[in-house]
């Protein structure tokens, strides 16, 4: 039941974050968030990310629900990034099909970007599965850093994919279609960057614990 509740929370979290910039929390909700223990934890954690305002906006609504520790925080952040990447992939797939049908000159760039986002979706999916294998109750095991390295490698690769996709649309003067794609992919990149930073916080605890055990 706990796992189901956490999964449902992540599902609804995605739809809240999908319209970032258009939805603003009420003053009462913002005040409640700031004065809650979970809210303080999330806000402090988000300060280590590259886009703290985006991080806080995504996570603040669920400060008093299932986010209780740094592992869950990293899992939520990664899941939000994955859902956003999937949403962006679906949008780009539709656009790519339309451009291919009319043999538009923009099609190659959109196709290449779509391939990179698709790869990023796979990388993020793998990273979330790997994170779930890290059991905090198991303590320091021989393969724990192997799992940590896998997550960091895959999330970093997803971030590189999104950044490479953005590079397909250089300059400021572009069509509305290109600007829309670039904006969606930029949001994926920012969310992924934040998720990676939050996971680094989680991994740092294991590395610090390992360092204290060395003779």
C-alpha cells in the first residue's frame, strides 16, 4: 500500500510540474510549506541544485506526504524528469511525423533530437530501477557503489542527450515550432540536472560513511 501511494503521488506530481511557470502556489500554501519540517528539508536540498526555484516548485506540493528522506527526494526528482521526457518525446513524435509527411527541411533536426530524447527516456528509466535496488536498510554492501555509479552514469547521459538536442536548435530567431520544442527539451534538461544534483546528495552519504571506515 505504501509503494502504491508513493507511485500515485509521483503520477500526480508530474501533472503539477508539467505547467511550471503557469501555476503559482497560494500564499497560504507557500507559508505552510516553509514552516513544515519536510518543506524545510526540500527547500534546503533544492538549494544545492542548479535550478532551485524549479526544484522547489515541483516538490513543494508534496512536502507533507511521501517525501521523507533524501532517497525518496531523489526518486521523485528522477521520476518527474522521466515523465517530462516521455511527454516531450510524445509531442516530438507527433511533430516529426507531420514534418516527414510534408518533407519539411526541419525534419532531420527534429528527428535527431527525438532520437536523443528517446535515449534519455531509456537512461532515466534505468536509473530509477537502479535507485530502487539501493536498500538503505541493507547498510554498506560490496556492490552499493556499483549501483550508485550506474545511476549517476545514466542520469548524466540523459542530461547530455537533452543538451545535445537543444544544440540542434541554435540561435534565437526560429519558428514557433522550433521554439516550442527547444523550450520543452530545456525543461527536461533542467529537471534532469536538478535530479542529478539531488541524487549526488544521496550518494554523498554513502561515500562519507565509507570514508570514515577507512583505516
